[in-house]
C-alpha cells in the first residue's frame, strides 16, 4: 500500500518543518536570556553553539537525504498483486554492495574526524585541567541525592574553615568574572549543568573536578542535574544569581553569613535550654 509511503512523507515534512522553524522561535531554540533569546551570556557558549550548529546542519542534511530515499523506495517498490493473485514483482535477494558499504563507512568516519579536530581547541579551553584559570575558588559544590550543597569561603577567603558560608542549590557569582568551582559528589553520579552558560560536567564520587564559567549579563538562571541520579532527580533544580557588581555579591554574602550565624546561635541556645 502506497499510503504508508505518504504517511512517512508527511512525518518527514513535519519534522523538517520543525527543524527549519526552531531558530525563529525563542521558545523552541537554545536556552538563553528571556529578554534576549539569541544572546549567549557566556564566553564559552558561543564556541559550543558554533559546534552545535555544525552538527545540527550535518544531521539535518543526513536526515533529509535518508527520508527522501526511504519514501521513494516505499512508493516505488510497494507490494502489488496481479489479477492472478501473484506478486507483480517477485522478491529478489542479493548479498549487498561492498562498494556502497565502503562509501557509507568512509563518509561518516570523515565527518567524525572533522568534528574531533574542530572541537579540540574548545574542549581544551573549558575542560583540560591545565587550562584552569588562576583565580580564587568561588565555591565548593557537592551533589548529593537530591540537592546541590554549596560552600563559599568566608571573610578569610579560604575554604573549609569555621567562617564558611553554606547554601543549598543557590549559586551566586559576579558578572564578567570567571567563576571557578570545585565539583564533588557525596553519593552517586550527578551532572552539574548550567544551560544558559553551556556548561555541563559530571560530578563523580571520590573526585574533585575544577569547573569554570562566566556570564556577561546579570540576572537569574538555572542550575540542574543532567544525570538520572535516583527517584528524586527532578528535585535537583537550583538557582543561579549573577550579580552586577562585586559589592553587590559581597553584600549578599555578608547578609547570608549573618543569617547563618544567627541560626547557629539560636540552635545552640535551644540546645543549652534543654
């Protein structure tokens, strides 16, 4: 029945239409600032998006080509029965085409080699430990089921001291400043993902992994876990605040420390009262 080929053709046209329409719709496209949907806020984001567009173009051309061949073969070689009840075209079987197999192996391999070479500089600048920026560590972030525990250095500027500030799934840093964090996991594999900054890094138990990023626009963004880490995975959604100035960030930190100290004092007083 040729109706099946028509059905597959309609599905392919719909998919290609969505593929073409997506860049013109802010709701369908990449996660960016709500008021400026085509502006990538991070330095690395532009390079990552460039690689994404190349891969999207290659896969788009491959999809269109394969769908055209699929629909044509379905339409051209539909099973037809003659008046005598026998197939009009008897089935024919052949082993295959070695030449065709070589071609469709070499082309994808060449594309993969090109992508591997094209992305090397970007990968090195955002992932290699040797490229870790020489800036003070903003925070230590530990993924656990099912939240992000964030520890900031206190007034002494050092982590793991008595004046550290603790928050849960609430990340803050300053606009146009590189933020360097130490990423950990206390239980299972998590994935630290900042969609608007185009940064994703697995948090691996037993490892401390440096991660760095920035943003050129102050505002509020998302922090999510991109790894299925258990029944409460959906709850690992945090908040990211990019402050306009260093003074604004310092004020927030001072307010949070004061609140943390009051809470600790209150808990100590209640414990002594008992």
